[in-house]
C-alpha cells in the first residue's frame, strides 16, 4: 500500500493544500528556534550538532508515527500519506505565484511585492514588473524541486522517516543556511545537508520538466539542452538545474541582478529567450503541476516496487528422492 499512500499524500496536497492549523512544519520551526538557543555558536561544529540532531529527531518522529499507525491497524501507509501531505507545498506554491501574477496584471505592483516573500527571500522593495515576474518564475522552478519533487523522492526512498528528514533539512536550510554574519559558519551544515538531499530531486525535476515541456508549448529537446548547458552555472548545485529547465521549457531568460538582505548579487543568465512576463508565471504553474504529477506517479511506482512481498519459492520441480 505504500505506493498508493504516496500517491494519496500528493493528492491531498493537490486537493486541500497545506494543513491550515497545527502545521507540523511550523511546529518543527518553533522547536528548531528553541534548540538553536542552546546549541548556537559561530562554528561549523556547533552547526553540525544542531542540524544533525534535529534532522535525526525528525526522522525518528516519522518512524514512531508510522509504527504507531501500524499498531493501531491503520498501516504504515497512512503515516506516509499524512507526513507527505504536510511536507508538500505544491498548491501553496502555485497559488502564491498566481496571486502575484494577478497583481501584476492589475497594475498593483505593491500588492505583488507583498506576495513575493511567500515565494522567495529576495528583497521585493526595489523590484519592477519584469523583476517581480522573473522572481516568481524562478521561485516556482526552484520550489517545484524543493517543495514537491524532493519530498516525493525521499518518500519513495525511505518512507515516512525519509520524508520527515528531508523536510527538516529543507526547513533548517531556510532558517539558518543563508550567508549572513550570524549563520556563515553555524548554518554551513544545514545548507550542505539540504544540498545533498536535494541533489537527486533537482536532476529528476530537470528531466521531468523536459518531458513535460510540450504542456506549455515548449520543446523537450531544447529544454534538455538548456538544462544541461546552463544548469551548472548557478551558484546553487541544485536550483540552477530546475531554473534552467524551466527557462528552456517556457522559452524565457532567467537570472541577472537581485538583492538578498540588502546584498546585491548578479546571477548567471539561464536560457536564451525573452524576459518573463505575468503570462509566463501562469505557464510556470501549469508546468509545475505537470512535473509534480509526473514525479508522484514515478515515485509511487518505485515505492510500490520496493514494498511488494517477496515471491514464494516455486513448489514444482524434481521430486525428493526420499
């Protein structure tokens, strides 16, 4: 039933979105803040202790929940579906992107800037319409990998504990993995762990984006070529794979100047098309849904194959000599 449970967790996110109250990820974030007060120090060693302890605890909690569900007669699959539902963020991602696109289309750039922090951490105050649209498309691409495909991949690999550990690592990276003065050393472990756990998801996202490119009028061959040629240019070992693939599928150009926490950066250009507009945000959300559905089907099939009962030995053959 694990394959069906994985598919069910994905369907719950599609239909209902994030849990509206008592969200486990928010609860984990509160715990992480409390633990940081005890573990913080401006060293990598303290950061390793912080990240490892919290991720292992999250995995253990996922396994405990799965065993409790099995003892209660609900089966481990019910725990996998519930944890995956809480870990996924596809509906929230595309909903926020569409709200931003609508604000841009109505000429409400202040409204669009107010929506942007729910998609990414870059500074919205100085962004004009092209900058807002580019930020939204890049965020949809990156978070399709982080918030959708990654959780599905780890559900297929390691079940409830894998999903819980992945979401914990992803959340810690968002909390302490950025390059501020406080977290330059302490957040190193969280950032590297998130990179490692996202590595397979980013490559799968790029491959599925190429396969799904016709959904938004793109070319599979062009998307694959740009993903391979430009994906490694990004400073992140993973985000660039998804962003380059989306740029190729949508026929747009991503990358360029941006600002995080008041610090300006110049990101490499990904793709060779025009600058994205509000229509491309809507196209990006459709592509995100297609990629997520493809990943859910693939990962459910993999999970089902991993949990099939072993075949019984063949009872036929030569009779015993006795």
